[in-house]
């Protein structure tokens, strides 16, 4: 076969858990009564069937609250992380308008696209948009944070764990700096919730975003934690559900799934984090044995234990991912929300990586189903695919 990696595993090896995770059996079991005729009622109805549905919804709200160390009333269910990020950023800017001009927002340069797009929307509505630069490590340094706070934004938003690199921001320091400056603080916890010991109990965080499908709940459900509702305006208008801030009949089955997944993820977090970090270390060791020139995005910074972002010189991300898929390895080039993009990652460019190196980035993200045997197979596949893609690039270059 000319050295090509051709064997296809009997089942694909899934290394894209930062994009989404399979629904856990325990979560599906909890949801089923609310998907059928058993507990189908509208939770706003006063009769017994409605009250039964309401009980399931409020139990889920309490489970999410307990997992995060917040009050039950702080949990507003949404359709996912993107809605929750938009809700916090645009909602805070709109709320600030009650006291004068449209409020401005400050967001980190490495935020998820939903946060950056929401900040752009604030600018289009007449508010200010400030993008906070990051260091080469991917971390926000004190000087940049102080400069952003000096602008007195209506909200400052920094994600806890970067979805592409796994870099963990110093959220405690940022939250306390915002509190001291009197600036509301929002953090996107989508990649931290259930993966790190990420409690809000003792942190002055005003708003936080979580998403279900990153922790074994279904797609299409998330939550915005809103501790100070006076600093939030609704983006959807209608009835009085969820205090009138996020009206509409709630998706009870999905909320129940999120609540159950939150309980399980927090219970298993410490043990699973240790296991995944060991697997990630072994994966990198094996890959670097064959490809010592490979760089790791954010390697100098604290990182979540399940994300490995490789920068591979002389290879194109799109070609790498295509050939990995053919070899039975499911990976991504970064955020799954930017699929189809031909430009290098905005996260890697903001960290100062050269465009040609960022163009060869692939993200391998591990999860509950990842095994040592899969790690060994994946490392072999990555090494073989890189060699193949480089050879093809040379042939095309000569042609």
C-alpha cells in the first residue's frame, strides 16, 4: 500500500467530544416519561397533569443549580449555549440602556463565535464593543483586563475553558477584578461545566452559560445562570415563563436531561478528569515520538484535561481531517460551529500563531467512551495521515 494508512477500525474512534457527546443512557431514561404520554403536560397549567410536568422542570432546575453552586431561581433554561451567550451579552447591554446610552461590552479575542457575534450585534445596536487581547499562552493578562475594565462596560465576558485549545482562564481573578470595578461579569462555562471543579458558589459571577450536549444531555438545551436579573433584558417576548425573561413553553424533557446529566457529570468529574489527562498525555507522547515537530496550542497555560490542539507544520487542516475520517478517526479543526470555514482559527491567530501554522491545526478531544486502545490507534493514524498529506502536498506542489 506504499506506506499509506488504510486499515479502517470496526467502529470509528470518536475524538470530538468538545463538539458534542452522545446522550447518556441514564439521561435518556430520565427524559422518556416527558417525551411520551406519561408526563406530557404544559408546566404552566394549573391542573394535576400540568403540575406533574412543572415538578419535573423544577427538579431539573434545582439539579443544575446544585451542580453549579447557585440558587434555583438563578437558572434560566435556554435552547443551548449560543442562545445563553447572546442572552447575557445583548441582554446586559439592553438593560444598561435603561439608565442612558446603549451599554458597551468587552469580550476576549478568543471567545466562541456566539460571544463575538453577540458583541458585534451590540455595536450595531449603538453600543461599544471592546475586544480584549490575549497573550501567546492564550491567557488574559492583568494589564489587558485593567484596560478593558477602565472602559466601564455594561458587561465583561471571558470563557472559562477555550473550546479549541482547552486553555483555562484565571476566572477567579477576573471575576473579583470585575466585582471590584463594579462591572457585571459573564463567563461561558460550556467546556468547563462537568469537566473541571467549576463551582460558582464563592465567585462573584453575574452570568454564566452552560450547555447540555457537552455533558451527555441532548442537543438544544442549555441554561443561562442569571444572579442579578435587574441587569438583564429579555431577547424573546411573550408570556411570563421563567420570570418573563425567557418566555415560551419550556422544553421539559430536554431540561430534565440537562439536570440528570449535570448530576452525573459533577459526581464523576474528579475521577474522569484524571483518567482523561492520563490518556491525553499518552496520546501526545505517541504522536510526538513520530512527529517531534508538532506544537500544542496553549501548551504553556493551564488546560482542560480532555482537549489537545495540535499544530502540524507542512499540512493542511482540511486535508488532515478528511484523511483521518477515512482512517476511522473523528476529529475537528477547532470549533464545530465554524465547520466549512477555510480561514485559520481566530483563536490561534489571536494567540499569535503564524497563519501557515494555524492552517494545519487539528483538535482531538476525549470523553467518557475514550479507551487506551483507541488512543494507541489514533496516535498511529495521526502519524500516518500527516505523512500521507505531506507527500500529497509535495506531489501537488511539483505538479
